[in-house]
C-alpha cells in the first residue's frame, strides 16, 4: 500500500482525488494505528484546503464506494460550515443548485451519504436564509415535490423530509450569535404554516410508505423545537395520535408526541393543550389492553405521553379551574401507570416514569393562591393517600422463590426503584403530614395484632419501609404514633432477611427520636444487639448501632456493657466484613465518649489490647501479603475508633457535667497512641515503600489529631520526628497531609510549633529536590505539597520570615505544578497562588518574588488557561483575580508582555482578542464572578470554541 503524503498543504498539487482516496484506504484498512493517525491528520488538512471545494464533488461520483462518497459529503459540509467566506459570492447559486441535485441523486441511498449531504444543504440554507436565499424552504418544496409513480414520489419525499429534519437540528448545534440565531429561528418558523399542509398530505396518503411517514413524524419533532405555533400543528399531532395504532410507527409516534408535549413554550397555546387532553385520555383503553396482553413497550409509550402532558403543563392545567375534571382524569390515568401490575423491573418498566409527576403536582398545588389551593387539596388529598397505598404495594418484595430467580442487575434496579419510592413518600409527607404516619401505623397494627387478617412478610416490610422513608429525613419528634411503632416492632417475627434489614433500618432512622425519648432506648437496643451476630444483616445492623451510638451517646451509660460485650463477641468471631468492622469501631468510639473519665481507658484497652498484641507480632514478622492485610486491618480498627472517640464533647448534654478534664498525658487516646507508637515506627521501617500501609499508619495519627486537637500536644515532637524520617527515606503524600494537619492545629501554639517548623523546612527541602529531578512521577506529592503550603500561608504566614523556609522554593515548585496534567494537582496549585498573592503586602519575600518573576507566573497561568482547562477555570480565574486585586501594578505592567509572543497561549488568538482580554482583566478588581466569565471566554477562544456573545465581534 502506498503511503499517504504528509507535506504541507500549501502545495496546490497535493490534495488530489487520488491522494485523498489513498489516504481513505489507509485510514479504513491499514492495521497500523500510527499510519491511521497520519492519514487522519492528512485528511483533516485536505478538508481545510481550498482544493476541497473541487475534489469533494469528484468523491461523490456514482462509481465511488460509499465510504469515499461519505467523506466527500462530509468535506462539503465542513467547507460550507467553516470556510464559507473562502467561496466567491458569484459561486453561491451554482453550489446551491449542484447540492440540491446531489441530494436528489442520493435520495435512494446510501443513507449515510444522503444524511450528510442534507446536513450540508441545511448549513448552506442557514448561511443564506436571511439575505440571498430567503425563499429556501419554498424552493426545496418545489424541487422535491415532482416525480411519477408512488415509489419515485416516496423517494423524493424522503430526500425532502431528510433536509427538513436536519435543518432545525443544524440550527440548534451551530455556534451563532444570539441575535442571528433568533432571526434564523423566526425566519424558519414562518415557513411552518406552509409546511404543515404538505406534511399532512404526505402522512394521510394511503400509498405513502411507512418509512416516509416515520420521517414526517421526525420532521414534526424537529420543527416543534423552533417554537412554532402549536395551533398550526394540531392536525399533525392528531395524525400522530392516530399513528399510535400502527405497530411499526408506534415508537416514533410516541417520541414525536412526547417531544411536542414537552415543549415548555406550549403553555402559550392553552387551547391546543386542552384539545390534546381528550386524545391522551382516549389512550386509557389501549393502555388497559396492553396491560392485559403484557405488552410492556406499548404500556411504556402510553405512560410517557400521559406523564409528559401532566408533568410539563401541570401548573397551566391546574389554572384552568373549569377543566378540573379533565385534569383529574389525567391524574387518575397517571396513578394507574404508577400502579402498573407486576414487579419493577421484571414485569413492567413504566411505573418509575411517573414518580416525578407527583412532586410536580404537589409543588404546583401548594404554589396556587389560597382559594384554588383549598379547592385542589380537597380533590387531591384522597388521591395522594391512594398514591401511598400504590407506592407501598409497588415497593413490596416478590416471593422468595421469584426474587431468587432475578438477575443481579434486576435486583439492583429494584433497589434503586425503592429508593425513588422512598424519596416520593418523603415528599408526600409534606402534603399529608402526621395523618400519613397515623395511616401507616393503623395498617401495621392491623397486620400484627388482628388475627382475622392474614398477612405476608412483604406487607409488613413495605409498611415499615414507608415509616423508615419518612423518618429518615423528616422530623417525627412530634408524632404520637412513634412510641406505638417502637412497641409494635418486637411483635414482628423476622423470618426473612429483607424484613429483618428493614426493621434494623427503621430503628436506625428513629435514632434521633430515641435520643429525645431515652425510656424507649433499651427495647430498641435489645433488638439491634440480638441481630449484631447475624452476618446477613451486617450492613443494616452495624449502621443502625452506629447511628444510635452517635445520636444517643449521652444516654448509653446504662447500656455500655451490653454493647461492648456484644461488639467484642462479633469482633472475635470475625462475623462482619472489613467495612462494617470499621463502622462498629466508630460506634464504640461514640460509646466510649459518653462514659465517665475513670472508665474510658480500661474499656478502650480491653477493646484494643488483643489487636495491639497482634500488631506487635506483625511488627516482628517478615513482611508478606498476609501480614500486610492484617496490618492494614488493625491500623484501620485503631484509626476508626479514634476518629469518633471525642472527649472534648464528652460532657455535652449531661446533667452531671463537671469541669474536670484529662491532663493531656492522661488522655486515654494519648496513652494508647504512646503505646502503639513504637510498633507503628517498626512497621513503617518494614513497609516503607508500601503506600497503603504508610497511608493507614498516617491515618491513625490524623484521625486522632482531628478529635484530640490540642490534647495531641504530648505526641507532636515524636510525630514530627517520625514524619521527617519517613519522608526523608521515601517521600509520600500522606506524610505531607499529616504535616498539614499539624500546622492547622498547632499554628498558634508557640510551645509546640518549633518541631513543626523544623519539619516544614525538611519536607520543603526534600520536595524541592524531587522537583529538581523531575516531579512528574509524583503528582500526589506535588498536590499535597501545594496544599501544605497553602495551609501554612493561611495559618502561620510569619514562618516565612524566619529564614528557614524559602518562599521562592514554594513559588517555583508551584510554577512547575501548573504544568501537571492531573486536575487535582493544578487545582491545589491555583489555591496556593491565590493565597500566596494575597500576602504580597505583609510578606516582603512574596513581594520580592512577584517583582522578579511575576511575568513567569502570568505566562504560566495564561498557558494553563489556554490549554484544556478540565474544569479548572473557576480556580484559574481566582488566581487572576487575586493578582488583579492585590498586585494591580504588576498586572498592568506585565499582562500585555506576557501575551506578546505570537501564537501564545494559542495560535488561534488574534492581537485584537488579546488586547480586548487585557482591557477586561485590568478593569476587573471587584467581582470574581465577572473575572471568571472573562477567563472562561478567553479559554474558549484559545481552544477555537468561542462563546457566542464574546466572539460575535471577531
């Protein structure tokens, strides 16, 4: 195979038809990806060349294969869209005629070539519609309306419809100034009245092929997006409802009707909406039949239409008080869709479509004036009570045998569906209030106490799920049924895992209520502790115990021994998975926080001693995969319990509050940390290069530090020494993160900050060496280093005045970090410079480095903005705003110099655009939001994706 030429496109003899065909052959069939990329690049240059206006027609000849014809059509579209001004005005008309002829010639296919040619023709129309070709749509109708015989007519109609379909779509995706877009939209919308009769004529003609009818429906959808008059479309919409009866057109008709109904601007055409209501309601019979026939697709389509009308135009239809019965019928129809027979998603998939409607109806009713609100509440409160019954029925689990047969994907979809139902119930509570809880409680009471009523576990579980859904987010502290519910729960025989899980989660959702009604706590805790040893209930039981220990910590003292005994038992038996064990340790941390001072250390050591002993054995073993897992597990246990063992809030809410506090050296957490410190030191020496182990060890100190705060003081010196040794031997990000936490807590502590200052000097020196030798392989270290010095500048900026820390090192490391491809690293770098620049007045070192290398900073920042910003624009604009606010002189003197080099930061920028950008930046010192908009527009210009308003003048 001959290779593709890749010379510069200035060679006018290069981009020939033959060369293009060879390149396409290489692109499609060469197995070498490098050669494919060369071909792709060359073809892009070919499309941009002036010769493309000529060779595109040759590529469309009938003797060419479809792939080559498609490239010809794509090239034509690219030239019309991007290089229109290159074509002399006197050639516009001949291009138009030739393109229409090609569309007609390809009307029989291939489809991909026809569609591309139609898109090119649509682009041509948009260029000329407002000036030289105002009659574009009528001309198209005349050009494609002729023909003899039904087959030829259908073919020409298909070509016409393809152009009409893509024309509004092309307008939507084209980047145009807002004013021009509006003019084009109005110009096209004016043609709709002449198009409608023709489209109806094609649609209603008996000999019209189904394929052509489908294109008419798509055409209707496409043009409705132009905000055309819905009244003029009534006939076509009526025909669309009729076409729902034709199986092969059903899906397209549904899409068309949903698209039409979902246009928010349709609210301007209330009469048309009201005329649509009977047509939608008439679908109830087909809906019932499709339910009986288990035709899920038809059910789904009809539900979509009903929900679209109700959800999009709920407020408008509610305002038509004289039509309330019609809307009530629509609501009933949607309720029947919500209650679609069968289990979601195995038997039906439609009910989930309706859930958002019930939010909308509720919100719109509550936003009406008082008179209408009162009227509609009388009408719809009973409907919402019906809805609750329907939702709880839909949330029911299938039989055990059936549920076992479901795929894992079906089970996950059902779980998500139940969450959506839960959210809906929570919303419904806002409308129905405490009466809803009373309703649920009465039904649950009947199921559990009335022996004349048979009940399944699914019925009980669904009602409990309803309670849990509401209690999870709604304040139920004033409900008079919760005590009764707590009393009913022990009556439930949980022979099923799903029911037992819901019982646990229901108790968990009532944790805050139990904190205010501690007399009921013992019974609830008894159930939770009994279930704690059941591995099948691991997630629900442990999470519930954690919630109770967190919310009810001030009432747990009488139950502490029971909780500790049950917890130690399951820890010894290793019943739960790692995640749940960590939750359990957090729960025990909350529990220990509530105990008297003299009891905490003993119980803490009782809990942790077996694990500390195992950690000691591991510290003396040769590292292995098994010992690594065990080490990670034990370190996780310790950090989990220390993350919640907060003695600073120990006495909150207790009547016997005392003023006594632990001396720092006697703090139980400090005592245990001092005991495990040498073990962790030994482990780190063996696992120095294992990031997981080092991170887990640092987490022990970080979690403790966050809860102990200043009580961590006795360990500061030791920890600084350990971090220094660790970072000197093998620099890792977690060591810098732990240092940052120390700075945050002890920045204002003169007694304890010196070792931290020494540590800062050490890690800064080591990190500088990493940057000097190439930090590209350590983006996490660079990221954490930026965050560390951002914290230092916020909490202890005077540390840079001592001479031990060189701000220039931080500055130049930041400059290099700007060039990292990792988004988190660049984000942290932006935050560093935003903070650094704000100190240019109070830190002479900052002022000096900005005077020396402010130009370098601006160039680096502009280069970052001009690249692929990856969601960083807000942070980049913060840096620029900081320069503008705190260093306006620097900006005014050097911004233009930074932008001076040709092609910087993008070859797509013109000198005028650069100057306009400079003017905007220099005058923006008050609003960071305006600065963000300026930076955003500049970034888009650099990438060749200009924002509409900003770029309109260029």
